[in-house]
């Protein structure tokens, strides 16, 4: 039977720690961490995410500024907002909720955010720092996964971690974190993607499996070995007429099927998901308290 890695609980602990440190930062240095959020358009999921980030800021004593702009905003207008925030000393972190509408170049937006305020860790400078093991902002979901593993005392040294998915937001950065030569990592890492003709050949070798593909329950019990640690990053909606909303949320892993084989597993929801906001708050604190 698997140990359940409780992301809700761990994220609550991190938020409580940050709340305490934030009160101290104000008392000792007169600084209140400030996070600026830009939401463009009305994508329902993005709207919920931004409100949730705003609420979390309030809970732990941060200032948050939220700009909700219509999808018709021009790229230049968006870049001007970012430029203004880059110059504002009271703002320590800047986040533009993705995806942005098609007429706005996402890469231009990411590049416009000062690397000193890049609490999402999406800027190429942040990613470059991560790859070569320099201090910097690590994007929130991969940072959250590392925190889950560390706080659950899962030692990665010499373990074979198989990452399924090569996205810029999760797959690539988590793989780079996992093989770094430091006491919390030092794993041997394989990255799988749609180019793999036989995914199972790789996933079966995993001591730790990180699934970040966005395909509901694609990883089944037969795809993993006994004792595997499963980190499920997927958040997928599947139709379910028995639910009031008509759907339920599942991960990339068949949780029920894999449960008896795994030694530890993150549930969906309540695993990796809550960690993303906790790490955003942590990055913002880092920025407000002097950077990295
Ligand atoms: N959209 C989905 N996840 C994220 C995230 O972590 N940061 C931003 N900025 N947009 C997202």
C-alpha cells in the first residue's frame, strides 16, 4: 500500500512558515512582499488560478496587485504594464498568467519580465541558472515537486527517475533539478516524450516516476514496477455524470490501479497542484528579502 504524499498539508505548512517569515520581514526591515499578477482575457481556469494566487497572498500578508485586462489588449499595452512593474520597488514578483491570447507573443512577454522579479522562473536567464546549478528562480511546479520529495524524505541519490513529458514548465526543469549534484537530488534521469515508441519500456524502470503529460490516466499499473514513487502532475477533466458538475479531475496516472504497487504516491487533486502556489509565494518572499 502506498504512502500518500499530501500536497495540501505540505503546502499549508509552507504557507504557515512564510506567514511567520513575512511578519518578521516587515518588523525587521519594513518590507512587505509584493506580487503583481496580469490576467489577460477570461479563460475560466486562468481566472480561478489568479484569484487563488491573490487570495493566498492575502492570507500570508503579501501585497498583491491584480490587473485583469480584456483579451483585446495589445501586445504593446501588456509589455508596458510589465515595464511599469519592473520599475516599481514595491513589486518583488511579476506573473503573467499563461496562456495569453494568440495575438500576443508569449515569449516576448516572458522575456520582458525582469529576471530579478521572475517568480514564475520562465525567463531564459532563470532556466539557464537552473541548468548550470546557479542560484535563481525555479519555476513553481518543479520546485513544488522537489519540496514534496524532500519533505517526504524520499532520497533521490542514485535513483532512476523517469520523467514523462518535456514541457518547458514541468518536464525540462524538473529533469534538470533532479540530476543536479546536491544532497537533495543526484538522481539518474530519463526524459520520455511522444518520440518514445514504447513508453512502458522506460516507465517500468523507474524508481521514481514523474508524469507530466496531460493525458488522463495514461500510466497504468502494468507500466510501473513494485515500490515505485509516483509524482502525478496531471490535472485532467473527465466526464462523470455521477458528479454534480458532470466531470471529475484525474491525474496522468491510474491512481486506483497503481496504488497497491507504489510505495508512495501524490493524489490528484491534493498532490502537486497545491504546491505550485506555495512555491510562487516562496519565490516572491525570496525576491522581497534580497533575492537569491
Ligand atoms: N498557466 C498554467 N500554469 C501557470 C504557471 O505556473 N504560471 C503562469 N504564469 N501561468 C500558468
